[in-house]
C-alpha cells in the first residue's frame, strides 16, 4: 500500500504540470506506465463499487490521461493489418487464464480476470472484467468500466467509457448480471447484482427506472439488484405536443442468489415483447 501511495503522489505531481509533459519525458513516462501496469495486472482498479456508491481513485484516471500525453503513436503490423496507436494491446492471455477468440482485443491497462471469455469484442484501458464473465460478439467495454464476475454482456452490448473528468463515476455492472443484446449502459449508470436487462435497453443517469407494479420512480440510471428490467417509454406533455420519453421498467423481482434460468427469463420477457 505504501508503494501505491508513493506512486499516487508522483502521479498527482505530474498531473499538476501536465501541460509541460510530452513523449520526450522518459522519467515521467516510466512513472505513469508503472500505474498503468498496476491496472493491467489487476493490482489496482480505477473504481471500487460498494453498497453506498462507487469510490473513484482519481489518480489512476489521471495516470491514464497522462499516458496519452507521454506516449507517441507507433505502428504495429499483424498479418495484413496495420494499426497506429499510442497504446499496445494486452498479451499473455493463456497464462492469465483468459480465452480470446480471433477478432477480440483488449488494450494494455485493462484487467481480465481468470475465466473471462472474449468473443470478437473490445475492452478499453482502465476497464476491469471479473471472473468467468463473457464479453460476447461485438460487445464493447469502455474505458474504466467495472464489470463483475459471471456477467454476460450479450452480442452488441455497449458499455460506455467514462474517463473525464477524473472524478467521474464509471459504469458499473455488478456480479451475475445479464445484459441483453444491443443494450447501451453509459455515463456512469449502474446495474445491480443479478439484474437482467432486456435487449435494447438504454440506461444512463438521466433515464428514470420505474417499478411496473407501483409506478414509483426507483432511481435514475440504477437498476436494482435481482430484478428484470426492460426498455419502455412514458408520456409527457409539452407546449409543442405530447411526446414519449424513454425509461426503464422493472417488471419482475428475482430470488436473491438464484442463477438465471434463461428459458424462464425469456418467457417473462416475451410477455413484455422483448427478449434477453
């Protein structure tokens, strides 16, 4: 911990003079890359979700922002493909116990826990993906997103990145959640443990989450644990007419700790015209 505190102090000092930094500063680059290596190995994380909210470690976000100042664009060739970027990709997946299907990539500075499966997909710097989570085809995990264990991010899911400002809370998807195809979870929204989002649901901190049985607004941008939620809309009147604005509707409560029975979930969701 003391080593991390020392490194944190060094990062904060570099951040204070960020405008003076560039790719030629080898010492600063080495310091910042030490912080990125911690993220890459899973020894530190940008944010720690808890029952009272998410604690953001701003200094690690600052390190990510600084690394883009301190690294120059480099060309990488892989077969017939050419890439030009400031950051390398992760390596040594087999040793980490991670399965990566051709077409998938994860940037250095992201962490993939043992048992993670990446179908053709993308994981950005600062993101953390928990044990036995599936990142399905064409899903993206944005910068600094915190994805729990045994999560299924279905095909085409977009988990938004939240990097700036450094104190901004990233997207959190807790353990055992199931995110349906083509869902978009962005801007620091949170999906509780064991929750299910029906396909096509859009969730961000401006979207009201409403209990279908009572009509009560439960939150903005937070789906409660062990619930099934779907995309919906509610009527609003304006001087220019009557319009329907998006919301998320909680349609079912699940037994806490119960593993998802996909056949039953699909039956529930089909009643409401959607699927997982």
